[in-house]
């Protein structure tokens, strides 16, 4: 496997912790450790106070996986969830396990570089489907169909989309899944921004709707808890998860034990956490709208 330089991460490594003002943060405003622990109930405090700092289970703490399923994927079980040290490990292990030499993969762009780079490094032929301003950054499902080849195996998407903010409406998602099912194709769905923005825009995770869908989630973006380094993949197909597990055994092996407990507390208090984060977004969008209106001549 030969990987190209990760341009975004190189850029962030150079500036993220030096610039006095950040206008490119990819996650919601972070929380302090004390704020998260203050949300814990008696059982969670006991888990935290009695935690032994040893290795944890490779797929993730069973209680964490159960909590992820209950709060994020209502028709799935703990056995359908596999945890990682952040979403990037989920991308690396997931696409490394699922994409093979000579296979064809369609990737919606612009995208986080690893969503395209990992299949390419695995020897896949890549077709890109560009979201464009002319089409309002919307996914053109007919264009997806035109790109399907006899050796196509996976479609890789990211909605809500970074960097455009475009969403994939529920009816469009259903049309897309019907197309993929017709051609027996898998869907790798990066959903790390799901639950941000107006609640009426939230759609069900792809993994809840399609047996060959892989949904990527993380504590970083919507929850504002990037420092926990806890991500996960949800999938109905346990054989897919087993393939992915083989790669995690060569990377982090397991998650951070304290981060797993803190993630449980946060997920069980997601209504409070998401309300605060989305209120910040709502206020900041109003500021951004005012800024764009004042300086409209400089922007499209």
C-alpha cells in the first residue's frame, strides 16, 4: 500500500495550533472533562471511578456498542457496531478491508482525502462524481448510475457534506439505495455530521435502511468531543464487520478505556449536548449570513 501525502492534515498540522483564530474547525465547540462528568448518573460515576486502565475489547466495550446502537441506530444491536480510535481509523480499516485490487469504486467529491485515497492505495479504479455549485451541490443519482461498471463494488459518500453543507434528503437516499440494491453494490456512508443542523434535515443512517451499507459515526463532529478519539462503523452485515476487524488488529487494537466511558455518558445525554451545539450553529449561521450580505461582492 502506497499512500500519498494527506494534504489537509499537513495543512492543519502547520497552522491549527498556532493560528489565533480558527475559521476552519470541522467539529462542534468542545466540552471540558468536568462538564461531561457532571452529566453522569450514579452508575456511570461508578464505572468511571472503578475503571481499570487495561486493554479493552477490540470491537469496543459492549456497553458502549449497546449505547451507540440504542441512541443512533434504533433497529440495530450492539453486535452491528464496531468501534475505532476516531473516524479516520474507521475509514482506513473499513475501506482497506472492503476494497480490493482491480475493483471499481465511485467516490463523491470533494471529500475527505482518505475516502478516495484508501481505495486507490488498495489498487482500485476510482471514478469521481463531483458535486457542483450549478446543481446546488446536490447528489445527481442519475450520474451515479452512469458511472456504474461491471466491476463496481462500492459507492463512497459523505452527507451532510463537508465542505458544502449539503444534505441528502430522505427520498433521495431511498432512490440511491434502490439503485445500489439493483446492482448489488455496497455503500460506504460517512455520516459524521449527522445530527448537526435543523432536526427536520436529519435522515436515518444508511446502515439502518440497507443491508450492504456501512455507516461511519464519531464522537468528534456533532458531539464536539474530538479528544475522545472514539468512532464507529454500523452495519447489518456481520461478515463485513469481521473483515474490518482484521485491519483494526493491525492498527489501534482497542479504544481508550476512559474515552469509552466518557462516550457512554455523552451519548446518554445527547439531547442536551446536541441542543447546545446546534444552538451555537444557529447563532453562528446568522452571523455568517450577515457577513456574506455585507461583503456579497467578494463571494458567490
